[in-house]
C-alpha cells in the first residue's frame, strides 16, 4: 500500500569549522537590525557566547542577551524571554547552546508573532503565524533541534515534557561550527552523542519511516557510531567533532520527518520528574525498549547491526537484531553513561505513575513498531530500576 511522503527541513544550513563567522552575513540576509541572543550560563562560562558577541560587535550589530535558560526548561521561561525581547526591541533571535537554548529561542520566535500563550501551542500544527527571523547555533552534537520543527518544554504541574510541533519552528538558518564543540566535557559528549544516535535509531525503526528519512538515518548512525568514542576520548579531534555534528544534524532531519518512538516516550516522564539529563534518560531506556520492540521489526534492527559493522553474516534475523542491542550496550558501557534509574532516586513505588506518563505521549507511541500497554511500560521501567 503506497502512501504520500512529505519531507521538510531547515531551508539554509552552514556547516564547517569557522561557520560562526557567517552569522553576520545571515543576519544581514534576514534584514535583522537588533538581535536577542538566547543561551544558558554554561555556554557563557565556556566562552562560546563571548566569541559570538565579539563577531556581532565587530560588525556593528546591536544585541542584548538572555542567558538564564535552564536544562529541561519550564514552559513559563519563554514568557520571561519574550518580555526581554519586547523591551529591547529585538527583531531577530540568535539561539546558541544545547537543545534547551535552541528550543527556547524557537518558541519565543513564534510567541512574538502570535497572540496565543505557550500552553495553547502544545500539540501539532497549532501555531497560526510564522515567527521572527531565527538563527540557531548548536554547541552540542545531540538534539538536532536546529533542523526540527519541534520544541520540547517541561510542564512541572503535570510532571511531563510536552511537545510543540509546527513548520513555523524551523529556523531561517542553522550554523553548525564544530569548533564550538571542542570544549565539551567527555560526560556531555557521551550523553548528547547517545541522544543523537538514538534519534537516528528511532527514526529508522519508526512506523512512519520513509526512503528519505531512512537515507538520512543510515548515514547518521554510521557517522555517530563510528566517531562517538573518538570524540569522547579525544575531545580536541576536530574530524570526529565535525562528523558528530553532521551526524546529529542528519539524525535530526530523519526524526523530524519519521518521528521518534517509545524510547523518548519513556525518557520524558523520568526527565521531567527526576531531572535526569535527556541524553542519559534516553540511554537508560534504549536497550529495554529495543528488546521490547525488536520482534516488531527484526529485519530493521538487524540492518542497524550491519551499519554498526557487527559480524552478522549468516545470523538469523533474531540473532542479527540482538547484535544491535549488544553493540549499544557495549557503547554505553564504554562511554560510562549511567544505566540504572535507581541512581537518580527512582523507586518501585514511582513506576505506576511513570508508566501512566509514558502512555500520555501518544504522539510518539503512534510511531512505535510494537503496541505498548501500561503494564508493559511498568515492566520496562522495572527492568532498569
């Protein structure tokens, strides 16, 4: 049965060492007169924001800075940024940092041109008008937010992460400069790199995958799996950093169109309630979810094992799929990413509510290769407790 395929992504991408210096040309192309830089304290402390602001100052571009973006940002934070944007009269937004900073920049761009509050935008296609001009500069090879029409924000009232999905959330330009990722600590490199790899794995095994998303996911998995250990062990390796940033971007393009699956659905409740870093939460849940999903599409998981260059020739479909799982277990161990929920204070009594939270993430569960019940969700959480 044939179905229509729709593919979209960020309209302009600049990738390579020194790409940050292109931001002046991009601001002029978008006719920006005064910029608001949206970032977080960690990126400021690393000196990355200073490098951006030096470029802006040298070019005579007026700007102000909001640098209080938090990890897993509350949706209310967007209103604070919006107030500063209006006070400063900014007409272009520059988001620089990890996924949280980029997502806040994205949502503020549309809040500036729409009357509805953030709470009315959660869901798919609920934003009415395009946003302000927006340029995104990722400083981690992880979320792929620079090429997705998705914003993820925390609702601390419901203890859930919620998504806003709209084509108006694509930036006007994404600048990917691997030199900005050189200073990332190994721990951050591991967590964000695993997040990017999981995006590609989930896009490839999504029920909504297409030939176009498959092409991107395959390339992303190959780049990320082959380079993440080098980037982790030798953070100054520019070739590995460039490959990771490219892989993260391609994975973002893939899942922006195919969707992610249940790994992310499991990560959202534990991230929102126990503040487990997103890449770590995904890594903890990756293996048990794949082991559950595997029988839903053994062939696909076997293909991933081949992409990971596992010795699967002559293996049965189940053996090949299990090789994919084994490779991911070994990778997480090499990168020393935490593997148990109990390390973050999760206990048996928390599992029913967490499982209920998983079942609310229907947008992602619809993509999963195997139907999931709440009892399955509890069992999966219990397996990594």
